């Protein structure tokens, strides 16, 4: 079982295990491999960071669009409420005028009925 805390870094274990007075060529080779591993790892991390930044930018644009759509929806709901209120007011006025016309019609028919059947209490 390896005690390497950085398993993705090639050469790290060799550098840790070699004594300070050990093989210089081996130490240079391990250091070189470690530097190359760090550079590759940094490149991969940079690529991932750019990928995530692009994702975040696209997510922000999507959120801005969603916010815009919600604002438009809110405006449409307000306009629909106003139109509904205007329609209800117009229908109420129309209904009340219809009731008045029907009442006048019923009153005329009642007067006509009373007059034709000579029940009319007033003299003409």
C-alpha cells in the first residue's frame, strides 16, 4: 500500500524515499518526472477551470433569460388582471342596463294587461 499523498504526481514517492546523499541522476530524473506531472496536472486543472467557467457563464445567461421571462410573465399577468377587471365592469354595466330594459318591458306589459282587462285603476 502506497503512502503517496499525491498519487497522480509521478516521481513524488522516489523523491521522498531517496536519502539526501543518494543517487543524483535518479533524483534529477524523479524531479524531472515530478515537474512534468505537475505541469500536466496544472494544464488539466486549467482546462477544467475554463470548462467550468464556460458552464457558469452559460448558466448565468440562462438565469438572466429566465428572469426576463418571469418579468414578462408578471407583466402579462398584470395586463390580464386589468383586462379581466375591465371586462367584468363592462359586463356588470350591460347586465344592469339589461335588467332595467327588462323591468321597463315587464312594467309596460303589466300596464297593457291591466288596461285591456279594464282593471286599470286610473281613469283616462
